[in-house]
């Protein structure tokens, strides 16, 4: 047994590399598909609503399934759960590439979200079980966070390249070789682990968490697309409140809960989860704006926009790698709090300089400041969550970490997007209502989105170039006003996140004792 453990111990950094491959496919998929939407619309005849659900089906199923699948991984084995998730992700990616209708593609994206929900908690819980030394674990988590940041950042670049040279199906086919590398390498180099004394399955908690989170994420998505007071949104939030309250009561009363609520007594767990939620709120919202800013306002192609976003990904990667040493030197509280303040500084600076014709040299400095703050924050916060839990609950802990990211990100896009859109519509009404009073269809197109305004201007360019130029200029100005307001709000949220961090997050991670039934002992590889 000791010889076997020594063998796996020597392979731990190789195992981390293949865990990174498995994580890379998830982080790439969060951004790469968005660029393919125009091509998908042309080829499959997808409506605007259909395109929204191609994106949202993945997020909806992913976020609502994380807690349950993280718990299942603790029970049946994290390596097994990861490998099953990889196989499913590859199969449904192939199904997505071969889809011949919008409905089929939406279904494939939903199943990809389910597979991703099995994979992502498994990567982090395997890492936690593999790296038992706190310093090594902190460094490994820093590398895990860096890979996720890198994948999200290079997604637009990869997508832009693929779409310039191939059809939209390529953004799904690209997943297959990455799945193959993660699957084969993981089989040979990743050691399995699980809760060696699993409790009975918490069917009630699993059902309530899945349905409750589904209702919550659905409400957030719908609110961002329609209105926060729309009936479906209110019904969804009401159902989420009831179901998640019932989940909390069920977990409190259960002798064998899926998510023991006592974990929240440890501020290393609760404080870091709150910080991650607010950080993701700002980060996802800003990425949502920046891609539109480069492609629509400044008229770059998808590939050119991806290249311009690359420094942000690179800086976030470097900062995440450094973050473990920074946190060890100055403490988790200070590292996370100062990282958030750094990102907030960048956001406030962006809100002052962002205009339709701002030079890229100025924008890239701001992006690097924001990315540095984000990179310094994510890894220590994640390490705080995982280090505060017993190893035999690493799957649930990892799922909680991932769920807060997804919820914060969905809220960021919905809330900040609504703030931007409301101001955009108000500005369009103020500047174009008179000029387009005889053309209500053009006015409605301009009000729908900045992309709609640009398309409308192209349609009348040859007939009335002066009016087309006026529409583009007004739409760009309206978008920038909304974006600046949203960025300013994001900066304020980051200040609040920093305050929360400095108040409740401990200076050092407070580890939990193992569960009463005994520690989890990693298994030998199958």
C-alpha cells in the first residue's frame, strides 16, 4: 500500500496537468460558442430566442446540477465521475456539431451542461484529495484557477480563428481532441478518491437543490432578457425561494445531509463563497460588455477582438499562478481583499476613459489591471473554501465553489446587462425618435440592441448615408453610456465585496476536522 501511494504521489503534478485539460474544455466552452451564434443563426434559421437558449440551456443545467453531481462524485468516486463526464461531454459535443435544427442543438447544449457539472467539481475535489500538504495544495489550486482563467480568456481567440477558417460546427468538434487527451491521460495518471464511509443518498436534498437552483438561474436569465417584474421571472424567483428554503430546512433536519449547513459556520468557507459570488458578478458582466465593445463599437472581427482580449487572459493566468505565494506571505484575507480592490480600481478607471474611439493602448492597460486583481483573488478564495472542509466532502465543497461562480456570473450579466440596456434605450429614444418618426421599424431595430442599430444602418446606407451614420453614431454613444454606468456599478459591487472580505474572511484558512466516520483514504487507480 505504501509503495502504491508513493507511486501516485510522484505522479501528482502530471495528474494536475491532465486535470487542467479536463477543466480547459469547460472554461473554453463558456465563451467560444457565443462567437458562433451569427453563423448558427444563418445555417439553422435560429431566432433570437433560439440563440439565447443555445447559450442559456448550458448555463441553466450546469449551475443547477453542480451540488448534486459533486455529492455523487464523493460517493461513487471522483475519477469515475470525471471520466464519465468527459465521455458524455465529448458525445454531446459531437451531437451538437451534427445538429440540423435549433431544438436539437439546444438539447445537446443542455446535456453538455450536465456533463460539465459532473466534470468541474471532480477536477477540484481530486486535486484537494491528491495534494494533502497545505502549501502544495494552495499552489495546485492556483494553477487550477489559472487554467480556468486562461481557457475563458482564449475562448474568443480560438472561436474567432475557427470561424474564420471553418463552419460553426468547428466550435464543437474542437472539444473532441481535448476530451481524448483528458480521458486517456487521466486514466493512467489520476488517482481515484471518494468518501470511504458514504452516508445514504440524500434524495430529498438532491431534488430540492436541483429544482431550486434551476428556478433561480432561470429567473436570473429571463430577467436579463425581459424584465425583472415580468410574471415568469417573479414566479421563478418565488419558486426558487420556496424550494431553496425547503432545501435548507431539509439539510438542517437530516442526519445525513448532502450539504451540511454547519460548513457555513466556518468563515473561511462562507466568506470566500460570498467573495467569489460578487467577484464573478463583476467579471462575467465586464466580459459581456468588452466583447461587444470591440466587435460592434470598434468594428473588429471576432478573431481581432479575441486577440485584443488575450492580454487580459495572460495577465489573469500569471496573477493566478503568483497568488498562492502572495496569500502565504500576506494572508488569505489581505490577498483576496487587495485583489478585489485592484480590480475595482481598474473598473473605476475604465468607467472614466471608455468612449467609442478610446485607443486600444489605454483599454489594454485597464484590462490588465482588472485581470491582475481577478487573478490574485480567485485562487486564494478557492483554496479557502477547499481548505475549510474535510477531504471526504471535497466534491460538495468544489460544487459549492463552482455554483457560487455560476450564480454570480449569471447575475452579473443579467443585472449589469439590464442597467446598460435601460440607459441604452433611453438614449436612443432621446436622440433618434424624431429622426426616425417616419420609420418605426428602423427605430425599433435601433432600440432592440446596438447590433440591431448597426444592421438597420447597413440596410439604408446606400439610400440615406447621412441617416445611417447618425444611427450608428447614436447607437454607439448610447451603448457607451450604458456600459460606463454598468462598469461603475460593477466597481461599487467590487468595493462591497472587498469590505465583506476584510470583515469576515479569516487571515488564514481555518481547516475543518474530518467527518466523524473517519478520514477519506484515496483509492488506488483502477
